[in-house]
């Protein structure tokens, strides 16, 4: 399954404030939360979680936790979270439809 990472990023940024995101990561991705540094941007932290969740094959699980935390924001973006194919595969046509 391919995820639209730009929409996933938007979901994380809009569903959480900085402190709530740090707590979310502590609860669901402790390995990533421990890598957070003082002064690090929220965007950088979100990117770390996205990369980790994709590498570990746990993006679906993480997104379900976001859905529980902020069901309204999740519902707003849910239809855009999954892509038909990966952009890295060279199929730009599918990426632009999202």
C-alpha cells in the first residue's frame, strides 16, 4: 500500500500541536521521540515519524492512532491518505491526481 506522504504530513501537522505530537510519539513511536532535539522544527519531527513508520511497515497502525486522537481531522483527510501507486515508481500522473 502506498501512502500520500504529503497528506500524511499535513494530517500530523494539523492534528497535533507540538507538545501533543511529542506525547503521541512517546506513546506510539518512542524510538523516534527519543531522537527529538531542542529547537528541532515540528516539520522535521513529523518527517522523522513518517520515515520511521514507512520503514517499519507501521504507517497504517500509526494512522489509526491519529484517527483515535483527532477523528475530525482524520475524517477530513482520510480519502486522500492512500495513493494508487508510488511516485517513486515514476508514475507522476497518479501523484498529480491527488
